[in-house]
C-alpha cells in the first residue's frame, strides 16, 4: 500500500535539520501561565495541566521562560543556580514530567538560556566578589573607580554607560573597593566571556540540559556577551546624564567566535535541536551572519526593528502611533534581507513587549479583526513564528491605574528615574500603561471564573478585568474567534510547504496600509493581503495570477475569489490568503 503522500511529506520534514522552518513556537512565561498550588504564581505543574491547549493549537515547540533558582529581581532572568528549578515553579522532577509529557504530544521543549549575566546571588558571583584575588574574580567585569573621584560617589563609575534598567551600569562594591558591570539590574552582574573558564562552565551546563532531554535554547541577549575589553566611555549625550554604551557591547568583537565555539562544544553531533538568539540592536547584516547555516552559530534570531518603531524621541516609554505601512515596511526589510541564507524569527509579542492587539492593532473598535489580521500577516511570512501566551486569544494591555499595580523592574526603575528628572506621575504612568512589560505578564485568561482560572489564590499580578470577555473558554471551538484563527493559520504552515519553504515578495497594493505579499515554491503560490488600518481601504494592483486561487483563510466575510474580494474596499483589518497550487495536498 503506497504510503500516503502527506505521511511522506511529514517524515521528510522530520528528517530535515531545518525542521524548525515548518515549526511554530509557543512561549510560556511560567509565573503567569497557570498556577497549580494556589500561591498565586504559575508553575510547572500548571504548564503540564495545560499542555493539551498547546497541542490543540498545533504548536511544535514550547519555549519556557526561566524556571531556574532565582531571587526574581528580574522575574527569573537573574539566575542563581542553572541546574535547579526554583521552588516557586516546582522541582526538577516536575520539569522532567513536563519534558516527557510534551514529547509525548510531539512538542519539543526549549529552555531560556541567560548567560550574559547571572544573579548577584549565584555562587560564582558570591565567590568573585569575596576578594580581589579570588579565583573567580575574573568571571565578572570588575573595575576600579574612575581616577580623581571618591569611590562610590557620582562620577566615579568606570564608564558613563546607561543600564537597560535606568541609571549606571556600574555598582560600587565596598568589600573589595571596585565596581562591577551590570548592563541590566544591579542584581544581574555581567559574566566575563573573555574568560575561557566562564565559557567552559556555560557549555557544560548547556550539555547537561540537552542530556536531560531539552531540545534547544532561546539565548537571552546573546549578542551582548562580547564586550570591547577596554570598556571605554561613550560620547557624552548633549543634555548630560548617562550615555549609550551599546557600541562597546552590542555585537562585540568576539561574538561570532564565541557562538561558533558554543556550537562546536554543545551542539555538534546532536540533531533535532533549535537555537534562537535574542539580539537587541542586531542589524540585518549581522543577522545574516548569525543565521547562515554554513557558519553554525544559531538557527534564527529575534531582531528588534519592528518593536522599536513606536519608541518616540523620548524613548520606549514615550511611544508614538505608527504611520500606515510602517510595520509592513519593517517586516519587508527583514524578509528581503534574510531571503537567501538567513532565517527570521517572526514575532509581535513576548514577555517584554506590550500586547500587539493594543500596540499595533485596534483593541477598541476592531479587537478581533486586528488581532487576527496581525496573526495572518505574521504567520504566513518566511520564518519561524512565535506565539506568546495569551496572544492566541487576543489578550490586551492591562488597565494599570497607578504605580502600585506594577511589578516589573524595568518599569519601576523608569518611574523612579522619570519622577527624579521632574516628570509628573500622570505623564510617566501614561507611557508605562502603553509600553510596560507588565502588560504582557498579566495572568493568562483561561475562563471567566475568579482570577480567570489562573489561580485559586491571590495572583502575583492582577488579572485583566476583561477576562470576563476575553478567555480561552469563550473562544474554543467558536468560528471566527481569535483562538480558532490562530489554530487555522498555524495549520497552514503545517499543511503547505510554500509557507515554510517559499520565497517572499512584497506586492504593491497601492495604499501603504495594505500589506500584500506572495510566497512561491515551485507551482505553489500563496497570496496574502491585509488592511492593517481601522478604515476601509482599496487594494490596487494586478492579482490576476491568483484568479483561480482558493481562499485558505480570512478573518472577515469576503468573496471567495480574490478578484471579487479585492474589487471592493477591504474592510478595516480584513486579512485573507489565497493558494494557487499544483500540490496534491492543497
Ligand atoms: O531582554 C533584553 C532586552 O533587550 C529587553 O530588556 C528589552 O530591551 C526591554 O525589555 C524592552 O523594553 C532580555 C529578557 O527578555 C528580559 O526579560 C530581561 O529583562 C533582560 O534580557 C535581562 O535578562
């Protein structure tokens, strides 16, 4: 009996080293996903209890944000023991159960690798800070006070760089009379990757996790690990204050060397894995180098072009609304740049970014339409799509009323610094309401019961009151719901190789608010058209090549034939795709 063509197709994909081109990744931020023991914080057994939700959605990989031992200064991105699970989230045995249960469903597990820095409570740092001649002193970046300044006083910091989390990147340490470097919070000292002992210890830990059954890593700010070792001052900003030191630590001189060494030491000889580097500030040229399979560095990277578009001149917390077409232009730039040997991670949401339907869509007048339009144009591009927990049901930004509602260190530090600079609480809170990372960290809205079914206790961060309207339970099995649309668009990647393997070409549809592109693989052609605005818009252009194409997805009521559908103005946030295929599995 000849094997079914679909089976052959799937087994061919399973054997491919780049299987992740056909995969969809789901990110779980454990503390906000599902609580199983009533302490108000999500945990691993809670994730285990919701695996069928992920399987039903059709995702292939589960990326777990950090679950390691941590003092939680940055919600776990400050690790104090890389080889143990924090009791807040459970135990190593719980993690082993989760890995087994995920694998039983054909879902791979990716761990969050945070090795640009550790917690200041990690034994490595405790030793390093104990004395200047401790064997681990050089595992971190220590520098004496700037000459001519009293140690520990303003101006004595070794460089003028600003931290991602406000203030200086240097923390004075009285015990040994030196400063240590922390690009993020002062409780997150940067590891010194120049030291081969550090690199060896990281690679050994990574192998330990792979041997335990995990299937890869999301590598936190991995493009910051190589610094310009002289650690020079950056040009002083005209208005004074801290300077942007990123030229001396983003994409540093030995970064590719370190990544290739990591690949040799950790991944060589293993198969079926996936690696994604989080690379803030990465350029398209750099991303091409990171993701070129011939260089054996990482499979893909998270770039920050589109999630920086709305940062106003005053920075992230002074955002602006995007002009029609800006988001599509950014995506097109990256699709074109990585078209041949590169590979894109496709995302709009994660635990650091405000909710996309609120930020890039229209969560008031066109909540469902804009959430599903954004999903359509994202998932059908060339690259590996990432779904962040709650994105699949269109969770929105939260109505934070005052500073007491916030938990995120980045937001709290920003608030303190802004008020110290003379900004008003109201003005500062307005920017935070739009852009705080806490918007993405409110508990997942499973149903309309107390605390949205997330916990039987008091949630660590308030549940969005709109859980009464927006929840998994309210959308599961409901035609046209955001959840069912995500399930359908994910299935398109699995069912049609043109989505995973096809080329990408932007199409001119006249109006910049219309994002139109086509994907081509042999005889398979996919046309995607979306009105990414809250007004009706005309799509112009020659779509006759798709006259006989079959519509495979739409988020609003549209004529089935593309020429009929585009003969009339596209409704606000209307999005659809048509497939013209010579492939039997159409
Ligand atoms: O984020 C790095 C990073 O670039 C973010 O800090 C981003 O710039 C900022 O949040 C946007 O406002 C990674 C993790 O994803 C983040 O959660 C951690 O706080 C950070 O690294 C430090 O580990």
